[in-house]
């Protein structure tokens, strides 16, 4: 399964101290998932999970740690893949697809897989080198 994780620095919701944890993105049943686990020395542990694009703070950590990738594919199928993988509206998907989609490796690999499954060639490139 496709999965990327990065160290995450957050703030404890109980005592307000700085604490560290893991930000993670992965694919489940052809959909994007994210998780954020934080543990504080005060004993508080929190884990947030969700579907679709991760909250910005989670994505930023993963992009910083693992780099940005760009989807190389064309056609209406790209928009459809973005909508179904990330659970976006048409307008949101159009915005994301406008300049060719770039994001985390987990996101772009999932899109490439969905596009290929529709019979359209797709590749991905590292975008930030
Ligand atoms: Zn705490």
C-alpha cells in the first residue's frame, strides 16, 4: 500500500505544550486518507483521521520531507480521477487540475493509477528538483 509519513510538530490540546507526532497519507479503497497522531508528555494522545486531501499542515510536512510530484496525463479522465480520489467538487477539481496536478507522491501515484485504469497513459515526475 502506498504510504508516506513525516514527523509533525504540533501543540497539545490539553496543556498547550509543543509536542511531536506523525503526519501520514495513504490510500485505502482507491481513496486518499490522512492521519495525524500526536503524543504529549502530559499523557494526552490524539489521533485525527480523515478522507480526501489532508489538512494543509499535514500535507506541508509530507511535501517538505518527501518532495512534490507532478502528474503527467491529459484529458477529462484526470479531472474525474481527482474528484474521485480526493472527494472534491467539480470546481475544486478543476482548480487542482488547471496547471497539471502536483502534490505528494501518494496523491499523484493514486491519480496516475486511476487514470491508467481508464485506459489513458499517465506518468509522474518529481516537481521540485
Ligand atoms: Zn500536553
